[in-house]
């Protein structure tokens, strides 16, 4: 028998949906449009994942991240990545301190900017691989090791990195294995004409915007736990697996059963982390839309930000002007969903209720 003091799953999901709506309302005081980007950032946060935002200069990527941290009542640090940035500039370093009374000296660890809840890694591809690796280790392990001593990072811990898709001269592109550490790659697009008109009006006049704190660190962690508890039916997991496995080259001696467009345009497909990300992000998408179970539509909704940086296109794709997003569009169209006939769908919905 359930504990009457424990909230029902529908009530918990409703609370999250209301909190997300209030967050969007606060963010909209500063950020015009970019609704899809905001939702994907929130989904990544609620999954305990990290996100890479890609867009040309001037699209308010930095402003969006700092605004989200303010509405979440979380500590925030911005790290501007430059070619001369060293790992210790991020993680922190040990300094020698002397006790003037006794003359004794000892080492004290001085925390770097990575010790915050929300980290903005601005233009992460402009710093050498050694420094990139220091941040990515923190993202994966949630701690920093200096002189053999581990220092835990504050929780929740969330990295939002930015990249500029132009001006690639003098940059250090992230290797595919490090890109795979990001749950999402989020494309930040140009605003519409009406949105740009609103942006110009807002930013060229006096502004005094007050942002309210909607959720704190404790509530964010409760939401993250809730997302992990959302049930997923086997046919949804198998659908996610088919999406990912269709992108991979066959093993030695196996026939190539991949779709023709995958064979033509993809040189390397997504790994198991992509399958995990599709399901986890699908859970967050379902919760953000007020549902207590994951459907194939949730998986489709997150397929682009999950897969676009995990598919390596080849020369044929570059020659034909085919992007990874185009391949994902075709993949979603051609991948079948088991158990979606009317009778089975009705049974599944009855079970999930």
C-alpha cells in the first residue's frame, strides 16, 4: 500500500511542468524566442547531462546560459577559453601558505572556476586539448584531482559549452570521443524578423529586468531523480536502439543492412552512449510535457540534439551538401516502431496510466 504522504507521479510531473513553465516565463524577460533551445537546455540539466551550444556570434548564447543559472538560483562561473589557458586555470591549484606565528608552511588548495553549479565554457574549441581534457574529466567524474587528492564538485553540476561554427582558424576542434561526452549538441539559429525587431527594441533602450529564483539546487536534484524514475516500455527502448544501430558499420563478415543513405553519407556511426542519451533525454522530454511515461515521439523529439554530433559524415555528404541533421531526418522517416498498431498502442497506454 502506498504512503499517503508520498506525492503521486502525476502530481510530481505536474509540479515539474509548472516549474518549467515559470522558468521559461522568467527567461523570456531577457531572451527573445529560442524556445526550442531553452527546452533542450532544461532537458539536458534535468538529465544530469551537459550541452554544447553551436551558433554564430551575437545569438545570445552566453546571455541565455547566465540567465538560466540566475532563474535556477545556482552558482555560475564563466570560463573564457583562450589558447594560453592552462588546466590549473580551470581546476585550481595548490599554493604554499606560511603560518607567521610558527613559521610552518603547508599547501592549500585554491579552487578554480570549475567549482560552481553551472559552468559556461565559452568557445571551448579555442583552447588546447590538454585544457579541454581537464574540463571534460570534471564533467565525467564530477570531481577534480590535484596532487592525488580528490575535490568533489558542487551538485548539481552542469557544463554548457559554446562553439562558433565559423572562424575555425587557430582553433582546436573537440575529438569525436570528447564530443560524445556531451548529451546534446544544440544548434542556436538566427531569430525571425519579428523576434529580431523585439531584440533591437529591448537592447537599445533602458532595461531593468528582475529575475525571480524559481528552483534551487535541492529541487533540481529532485527533478533529476524523478526523470531517472520515469518508466520506459521495451518497444520504445528497441526503437531507440534501431535508430542508433542503423548508423553503424557492420562487423567483419556481416552483411551491410544499413539504409542506403547511411551507407552513402556516414563514415562512422553513434556508440552505445547515444542509445542511453536517447532514452534519458526522452524521459526528460516526457516529464517537461506532463507525461509519466516515454513514447517513441519523445525519442524522435530529442534525436537531433543527441545524434548530430555523434554521426561522422563523409566526403560524399560534404560534396552533396548533406548535413548530419538531414541524415537524422531520413533515419527517423525510415525506422519502424514496433507495437504502434491501434490495438497494441491502446494496451500500452492502459498499462502506463
